[in-house]
C-alpha cells in the first residue's frame, strides 16, 4: 500500500512539472491609446440676475421679485428655452466693519439649443436684468452617442497596437491582462462673464452675439497585455 501511494505521489509530481513546463510564460507590457472627435457645442446656458442695494430690504425684495417674475414670464413664451430660478440672497453691505446697507439678489438660468432664440431673449431681458455669464456645452445626448463611437474606435486602436507590439517583439500570441476604458469629458467650459454695469439699463440693449464653437471629446484606453515567450 505504501509503495502504491509513493508511486502515485511521484506520478502526480512528475505531471505537475510537465504541465508547468507546457504552460506558456508571458511578459507584461502597458500602453495607452485614445480616440477623439471634435463636436459642436449644442447647448447654451445663460445666467441673469436682478439686484437691488439700499436700506429698505422689503422694497428691494419687492423690486427684485417683480423683475424676476417678469423675466420668467417672458422666457416661458419661448418654447425652445428652458428657464428656471436660481439662488435668492439677502446680504449685508459693510463700511468700516459696520453694516451700512443690504443687497438683495436673485438669478435665473436659461438653457437652449437655439442660439438665435436665446440671443433675442437675452436682448429683451436686459431691459430689467443683467447677464452674469454665458456657458457653451455639449448636450448629454450628443456626448453619449459620440463616446460610444469613440469607444469602438479606441478599442480598435488597442487591438491594432497590441498586434503591432506582438509582431515587433516576435511573439506568437498575447493576452489582455488589464483594460481600462475612460471617457475624459467631464470638463465644462468656463462661463463667459459679462461686464458689470453700475445700474440696470432702462431700455433693452442689442442682443449679444452668440457663437457656440466646438470642443473635443476623448476616450482613453489604458491597457496591459502579456506577450508569450516562444
């Protein structure tokens, strides 16, 4: 019995050595590939505000509320524009560490894919509101479809690069050890700030000229492959 057990253990050890010898050994190589595409900014976002400064907070709040209510009414007439109110603040104003007055302010946000409509609306609203800034961005729909396209392109670039490395190194095969696909498109263009005026204009000025421009969307693929040692 002991002789049979010893023979079995010896046979298993020999099989393990043979099996390990037959298992290919690999060298690991890391690299990065990417794909990018320039797309137009199809969403424009503008922030406007009404502001009053003085001593009578009730009167100032009433003035700001009336201006915002008027602006939202005008904005909602444009079906191509999405309008919503933002923060409402009442802050003290200081002179030599003493409160000498108050500032009442509220903002609204306008968002649209139609630059002409938004530009005309901004011209109207500047009768009572001031423009804080304008931002250009890519809509989630365009970003999503573009990133899907870029992922396919980036993965094709990965396969091409992996095959190139394998061939250049004179290896028979490669296998994927790690593959990390990242869309590096969380960047938001900074809001274009408008010049601050001392007082709100009494008549609507000419509407601003809006040129949305373009931005690049990009997908990165960080990869590690293992090359067989022939």
